[in-house]
C-alpha cells in the first residue's frame, strides 16, 4: 500500500534549481499585497509553513484579505471558486 500524503507525486514539482537553493530573500517574505491584487501561487519547497496544496501551483488568484502573516486568496478550480490561505513566500505578483 503506497503513501497517500499531502506532498505525494511532487518529486520534480517541489524541487528548486541549483542556483535557487539556499535561504529565501527578505524582499520575498516581507512583500505586501493589497486586497484585489492578482498573484501567482508558486510553491517554495524549502518553506513548509503556509504552503497550499500542489494543485494550486502556478494558478493565478485574487487576494481577498490578510489573515495574520498570511493572505486569503480566491482561486478558480474548474467552475468552483476556492478560498485558500497562503503565506507570502509562496506568492508572486502577477505580471500582465
């Protein structure tokens, strides 16, 4: 019987490239997002806290509010609207 854990089948998805390894910069952690900002969810595998499920990796969402250090982000998954709580280490601003 194989494991059915939270990070299953993420061997290549949750791996950092050689030049990206090491500590995450402060500008990434301390970046502020306002309500209504569009963000891309990019999982940082070196930080487990506040990491959303891998199905949301690469998705674009809209910041709804702030909850402690994390942000509440609305993401569409098919026809459903999902609300997830994500820390800023796993978010990037959406560039059009």
